[in-house]
């Protein structure tokens, strides 16, 4: 009997995704008949998509395209309103960031940056962990978190092997007592090996965490940030407070704060933070550190001097960041004032810069080439080819963003967000500062099991409606929710960077849970501090803004119009 159950369960697991796809629409069918018509239909689609996203029963991008067929056929939203959501200007900003990242990877500039930072911070374990975290977070501000982790882990492993030797040998030393050698007992050798193994784990775990933290600092760093922009433009068209510059001014200090706290925790937990942090000591560790330093310097030397292509990419990368930051940073006048108001956006800036990459030469131009008949007539090679961009840009994320914007539009126009907001009225009793912590904590936990993009797509419309219901500045709830979606540290499946680090085989789930639980708490506290200090000052969060009154404005205009008609009638 037990064997039969085991066989059946294995068979069911083989087809569990197909079963989810077939059964989920039937399970949630009562929603269509128990709720108000339009709200019920919209909630049905939202729950359907949320289930498919969380279980990955369908590829994420395929689930993201469901609104194109379901919203028009169920009478929620016409296709002419759904389809344009898949390529809003926000998607073009994200696309330009991805193209810039692919050009950086093409010419190896990211590896040069990583090795340079590591050579500066030094090779003591705590400082190296800090160097790894700083480099990973900086790169993931511009590259994808996954690409950053995939690039940094081999560098970390090479440094660790030069510090501690082969990992398998190290593991054996931790378990098996050794014979007494060099006046050190077997216990001392085992104790030292265990310390080295802990440091090794600290190295591996700090990279994906830093990549996730770094992605929050720029609008293009991670998809949820762009979902926020897109949904703000949909719900509150008059809100122009968030752009690349203002987001960076808010989120970059938050990233540095959390990164510092995270470094203290990881270095403390994994043995890197001790008396040897700042003081030199001539021992075996010092000899290993010297070897690691030599390895980093040798790897950097192998890269050779910066060539023309790397220099050009560096220039366009810096220009890309500076132009995005200074277009309209809010706290000073930006260069957008030279153009017609409202015409030039961050998307325009990004596309202009990355378009140049497709024709700017990767070799230094030479006038003598034109007059030298002996010069080789090699084909002209630009900094970036479309084939490279096509291969390296994750187009599925573009569709995922579009699906999120389509869902948000449907939630708004069907009245679902307003209906859910009405049922969240009891939360009005919770102080806003406490609500910020609850929202951040809830989404940080939810995103442990679902992609951060899917999580923010599902919850942001509800959070916006909740803010309106309790008369709180919507940004006060929406910004922490967006940032909290990137704070998934506890499980290997939470984010692709976590999965890559876990796949190395040197980490256990309990390592990630133990480290990630405290990281989540530190993240929630950091976000709350940021929102209630410089966030309040930057976005005027203490006041309920005019741009959050779209319905009230319409009602006011109607009221004024009616009173004018009545006055006119009375006069007549």
C-alpha cells in the first residue's frame, strides 16, 4: 500500500505544474459569482496570475501575457488599453539599463572594477568581505543582480583557495583529527580549519545579499523599482516626485546604511570580524593573506592597461549615470529645463546614450589608416552589436514588467483596488510608522517564496489604495513596499543570486536562514529609519499631497460647475 502511495505521489509531482494550470481556474471560479461583477472578474485574474507566478506552473513571462487574453474576454479592460501597457516609457528605461550592462560585460569592465576594489580594501577576511559586498552592490546598481553574483563568485573562490587551500581538504581537517605537526595539536588544526570554513561561507553568502541590496539604489537596478514608477504614473498622473535622480538621492544612502549593518553582521557571524581586523600579526594567516593579495594583483595585471573600448564604455557609463541623475533631481534645477516641459524623460536619456554604443568604434580611430595601403582592412566593430544585446538582455523581464502594468491598470479601472482598500479600513487604527514596518516585513517575507517582481505587481495597487483610505501620503507606504520586495535573504529559492550561491554546494539552507533572518530585520529597520528621516524631508511625506486627490478633484470640479449653473439659473 505504501509503495502504491509513493508511486502515485511521484507521478503527481511529475505533472504538478500541469495540474496547477488546470485546477487553479476551477478552484477560484466562485470569485466570479460571490463578488461584484467587475471587481470579481478582476480579482479572479489577479489570483490566477499570482498562483501561476508563485508556483511557476507557467513560465513567468507567459503568465505576464495572460492579461492580453483574459481582461478583454472577461470584459474588464479593452485590448487597446491592455496592450500599450507592455511597452510604456518605463520599459524603455529598463531596456536601456540592460543594454548598458551588456556592453560593460562585453568588454570586461566589471571584472576590472571588482579586482581594483579588492586590491584597495586589503586581504584580511573582514575587509575582503566588505570589499566583496561593496563591489557586488555597486555592480548590481547597473548590471542585473544575477549577472553580478555569477561574475563575483568565481573571483571569491579563487581568493579563498589562495587563502585556505582546497575546500575539500579543509572540510576533512574540520572532521578528522590530524597528527601533531609544527607544535600544534590536532585540536588547534581542527579549530583553525573550522574558522576558515566559516569565513569561506561568509564570503559566499555576502555576495548574493550585497547584490540584492545594491539593486535597490537605482531605478534600473531591479524591476520592482520600475514597477513603482509605472504604477505611480497610472494611479497618480500628477505625481512627478520619483525619477532616477530623486530615487538615487533617497535609496543610495539607504543602501550604504544597510550594507554597513549587513557587513557587521556577516563578518561577526562568520569569523571575519575580530582583533585581526586592523592589527597585523605574523602568523600562518598572514602568509595566506599575502598569497591572496598576490593573486588579486596578478589577476589585475593580466587584464593589462585599460584599452580604448574599456575607456569608451567607462565614459558612456559615467555619462549615462550623470545625465539620468541630473535631468530633474528635484533638490536642484536639472537640465530638462532646456526642453519643452514634460517632453524629456529618463527613458529618452537612456535610449540616446545606449544608441550611441551601437556605432561608436571599439578601436581607436586613426587618420593614417585612410592613407596607408598596407593597413589591414578589418571590419568596423562598434562597442556593442545588436546580436550581443539580443543574447544578453532578459526579454522575459520586459514582458513581466508589462504584465504588472496591465494588472495595475485593470485593478484601478475595475474598482478592485478601491474595493480591497475598503476592506482594509481597520488598518487605519495602526500608526503610519508602524504600518511602514508591517508592510515592509510582510512583503520581505512574501518575496521569499515568489519573485520580487510578481510580489510588487500583486500588492502595490492594494497598498496605494490603503494609503488613500487612511489619508497617508501614498509614497510613505509604496516606497518601503518596493524596497522590501528586494530583501529576500532567507531561502535559496528566494532570488536567482541566492540560488547561484547555494548551487556552489558549500552553503546549507540553515546558513541562509540564520543569516537571512537577521538581515531581514536589519533591512526593515533601515527602511523605517530612511522613510522617517530623509525620506520625509525629500518627499514631504508628512502632508497628504494634492496629486493623490484624482477622484476628489473631479468631484470638486463637478461641484463647482453645478453651483455655477445654479447661480446662473437664479440670476436668470
